[in-house]
C-alpha cells in the first residue's frame, strides 16, 4: 500500500471531522496499576456508531461519490460495525445501503444498522457466506460492493491512529485483527507520523486465520468458533491486508474468549466503559503479556462497545 500523502490525510480528516469529533485517549490509573505499565486507551467506542469502523466508511463513501460511483446503492457484508459504518456514511451521501449479516448476528447491531436506514439481509452461517451472498446480490442488482479491506477504509481509520500517535508515542500497541483494516491503519499512521511504536496484532484463539497466516508467511484459512469476539471472526484472510501485516507487524498474539471476557469485566470496573469482545481484545492481550510490559508505555484500543445487553450481562456475571 502506497504511503498516505499529507493531502490525502487532510482530506480524510475533513471528511471524518464533519461527522464526528476526534476521540479521546486516556491514561486510566487502574489499568496502569493492573499492568505495571503506563497504559493509554484510545476510546473508539465514542464514535457515533460506537466503533472505529465509522472513520473508514466515511472516507470510502466520500471517495466513491467523488468518483461518481455507487449512486444506485451500495452493498456490503458485516458482523455489524463495518455495516453500521457503511450505513451511516451512505446515508450522509444520500445513497441506499444494503447490508448482509450472517444468521444469528448480534441483535443490537442489526437494530442499529436498520435504524441507520440500511436494508438488512440475514444470510449465511458465517461472515464468509454473507460476503459471497453480498457479492452475488451486487452483481444481480447493479449495486456497488464495499469490500472489508480497501485503501480508503484504511485511510479513514488511520485518522484515529494519527490522533493517537500525535498525543502519545507508546513503546508498543496491541491491535485486534478481523479483516485487517484497523491494524493496517495503525501501521500506515505510524509511518505517516514517524513514531517508532511496535505493533502487536491480536486474534481470537477461536479464529486464528491471521495468526496461522502470519506464521506460515502466506494466507491460511481457519475455522471460527469465537462466541465473544465477532469483530475478529475471520475465516479467510484478505491477501492485501496480510501482505501489510507480514511487513509491518512485530508479532501476533491469540486471546481466548475467557481472556476476552475477563478483559471486558476489567474495562468496566477500571474505566466504566462497555467493550464488546473485539473491543476488549487488546487489553486481553496486554493482560496475557503483562510480564513483558513492566515499566513500558502501552497503547490499547477500545475499538468497539457494541455488545448485546444479554451477552454483556452474562459476561459481567462471570468470575472473576
Ligand atoms: C470492535 C472491532 N474491533 C476490531 C475489529 C477488526 O477490525 P478489522 O476488520 O479492521 O481488522 C472489528 C471489525 O469489525 C470490530 O468491529
């Protein structure tokens, strides 16, 4: 992926900040105590869709319309946050959006996408099947298919990491991986701002496609069985994002649903923010790697807070 130019970043910032203010990064003292490190948490749960994805959708849709494309409507597949992002961004551009989700998807994410004006299609047993169906519907109905990974999505998401790296320059950051736009944006923002921060990727131990691919040096598919980290439920890695991850990422770590549940509880008790599974994954990885972090400055991202109430109640009731 070509480095971002100043003009591209300025344009992306103008598009993003027309829809939302920058999000804060806070150094929560209880997290610092718990990890024995300086800990900075980026609050991407505070965007208008409760997740970092919005930034990418806004820039992608803006660029699409500037090129005169997508007027008949856009379609995409999602487990929820990408879909909310595309729905909101499409509405701002006056374009109809159809979003395909797998059966049994998060009830509250589905409701949010409908409330944003999207037509929701529930199809397929997992994200991959939803994606294939979305691609077929795009063909049939002449809709523009919005991919899960694209340079404009990465550019939009990078505005958040540029905010972060201009505010703090941690020794390392933990970044969850789903289809890879978040971690790619982190790497591109690192290059853009010139910070030296190490980037550690985080996958679900129940969806290890990117970990297996990172180790193998080429794309490897893996089954998905995570119950908590739907944002990281990737079965088939994206070739472009994998290439970038292989080049830019120092290490990839797997966290189990138990570790993610614990991190969700910790985020609630230490910061009183609600995290969805993927939103707690970077903290889960830091807690797992605590011994290595002593005295370091650590960046974490609370990249999404969209967890269904029932599931969150179960997680909060869990021990310890
Ligand atoms: C909250 C959250 N975190 C992390 C991810 C993974 O991001 P990416 O697909 O850009 O790798 C997602 C993806 O939807 C998400 O919703």
